[in-house]
C-alpha cells in the first residue's frame, strides 16, 4: 500500500482539505483515513485534530522509545484490552463493556483518527497481523477512522525519524457506541453456510499454504487440512519483505484470483486462532471495497473440536 504505486493515498490533497475544514471551524468536518499511511504522512500530519497514535507494542518496547505523541496499549496474548481467552479459545473478542472501557480510557472517541502502530517487519509476520486485529476490533466497536502505519515502528526508525521516551497525558472519556454484530460469525453459522444445497458464502483460509494443504499441523488445531469448501489465500502474501503492504493493484489481483470480482458476495475468513483472518478482513473491506466480509473468530482451533478438516 504505497503512494508511489498509485495506491489510494492522496495524502497531501486529503490533508489540505481536512486542514481547511478544521480551520473553518466546521463541527461537521470528518476525515476518512486510507487503509494504511506512510511514515511521511504520519510525520506531516501529527498535529491533526483528534489524531491518536496507538502503539500496540509491548510496554518495554514503548518505554525504550516510541513515536512522539504515541500512547501505548499493548497487544498481548492471551489477555489484553484487545483480545481475551474464552472457552479455551485464543484471540476472542473482549466483552463489550470491557472493550468500551479500554477504548475510553485511551481517550478515543468514535470521531478519533486512530493510527495503529506495531513493531513491523518480522518472520513470521505475526506482529503485522496484530495491527489488523486491533484495527478490526476498533472498527467493530464503532470507531469511524482507523488506519495502520505502513511498515510499523521498524519503518519509522529505519527512516531516521524522531523518537522519544516522553509519555503524553491521556484524558479518559466515556466511550459510547454500538458494536458491529455482523462482523464476526459463529461456528454454527459457518457450518450452515458450507452445507447449503446451492452453496453459501465463500470461505477463505488465511493460514499459510502448507497448513491449508495439511503439510504442517499447527498446535491449536490437531488435524491436517482445512475446513470443507475453503479456498487458500495465505495472509503473508499481503506484505512485502520489509513489512510494508503490497500495492493496491497487487492486493486486488490476489483477492480476485481466489474470490473473484463480485465485491458484494458474502465472504467468511478464518485462520488458526483469529490473527491472520483479521488481516484479510481489513484489506478486503478497508482497501479493496468488498462489502460483505465476516470473520469466523473461533477459527480452526474451534472447528476441529466438533468437525473434521479435509484434504483436497
């Protein structure tokens, strides 16, 4: 997702429009963030009204140094503000009250402009999926404008941009909104879809291809293969080696090769525990314009408790 590749990031134009609106004191001014922003964009727009730079790295990493103005709420497994463990399933959604309390304690409102920052390039690229999981959770909770720092903190440091150890003050708020109940689906819903006589939703397996094919068995799902009817669309294909997103054109081609061009067809994405699935949900909905995408949050870890995987 880079601006020099004709992606959607018209940041200079959009920023100018926003600043004009804010300068005019418009109470209705509203800014739609792109799916990911570059380090240059964040540096140039760090003084935007309602901007929240949300660093989800560990507390130790944040305290060592971070982007000026960034606040910290770590993404930690199995428990954090962003995920919980329920019925021995990893990466489950927190209860609504707990999630809203955590968001409000960070000073985030529905109108905040939230930039999620994770560490960046890694192998395997799980930290990159942490950013999409947090972004998805904020969107689920009703935050209107959420984006991800392309390349993460590693990219920021690699480009020699300013870092600090100063911790900004946070003014907590009472966060009020409603959750998007259509965004996450249950195992029963998935079962009904794949057993519909005329076919239901397109089911996407976001795990590594070797796992989908049964060549590798992950510890949280002790069966080889994949859920019946699922198509393979491995999440690591989303990123370049340096942890930045591939171009809009490349991402669109990847999605089209497996899902097709119908952006209104129902799609259900799953993975091992709920991390990688969040990445394709984010790219499909926030970058590529697919309108009916859902996450099976129980993922393969729940599926194998009740049903078999298949090899085909």
